[in-house]
């Protein structure tokens, strides 16, 4: 007599089907999560690329060492940015500059101000109603020289830029009085060439 293999019990077949369905569900969920994660990363990349005020220019770098700064900067630039110095009024590079463009941190290349927010203050120093983006500068209390003032420094470079006062013409009534020696000016026609092309739309909308 030949013994034929027994057919699996209905209960065993049911458990096998359940296990297969659970396994397929787990695989499907993993694929969905991977796809959603990739899409989120892509959206984040696109947002970073298309937001000119929050994006960091490829020209921007971390702060150099003190030795590198002494080699990179002129004596006046070093004195102003690293020793909290002040350049002479009406005798500096940008106090009467009326060309369209952006002003970047002379130490790191970080974008700080635009010509769109520059105005004639009569002080003899470049004056702006606001920075290109609020997070680009930090404000600190300054009680030197027997005065109570608010110092403005570059966020990335920690370089001394100047001071901010509450006698400006803008909606916030602020005047960012900045030393030319702390800045480097890039005209509109050279923004793309120098790696700041993301700021071009700011000026195209004003045409």
C-alpha cells in the first residue's frame, strides 16, 4: 500500500496565506516610506535653491584664521572688522555709491545688504534701512566711548560692521550705519559671475 502525502490542513493553509499577506504589506509600506522620504528631500532641495534671501552663496565661506585675515584684508579692513574700528566719514569706498548690486561681508562673502535698501543718510557712511535677511546680522549692546549704542556684526564672520540707529526712513525706522571697510560691493552685472545669481530676481522686479 502506497502512503500518499497528506494534504495540509485548512488551518495551516490559512496561516500561510496570512503570513504572505503580512509580508507583502510590510514590503509595500517600506517602498512607500522610501518614496515619500525621497520626495521630501527633493522638495527641500528645490525650496533652498529658489529662496534667494535664505540661501547661502557658493562664494560664502567660514571665517578664516586670524593669520589668514591679516593676509587677506587691508590694514583698515582688519582694524574695522576685527578691532571694532571706525573708518573716516565721507572718505570711504561706498558712502556715495549709487550703483545697483549687493554688499557682502568682506571676511566671508556672506550677502549682507542690497542697494535697494541703501539711502543717503548724510552721515558719511553707507546706510541701509534693513539687512538683506534678518538672520545675516546680529546685534549687540555697545557701551564703549561713553555711549549706549547697538553694534551690528556679521552672523558668520562675527566681524564688526557698524551700528544700527532708530532714525532711519524705512517702515521700521532703522538706519544700519555700516563701515565700507567691512563690505565688498558686487554690481548686478557681476552677480551671476561671482556666484550670487540667486539675487538677480530682486533687481529684475524693480525694472
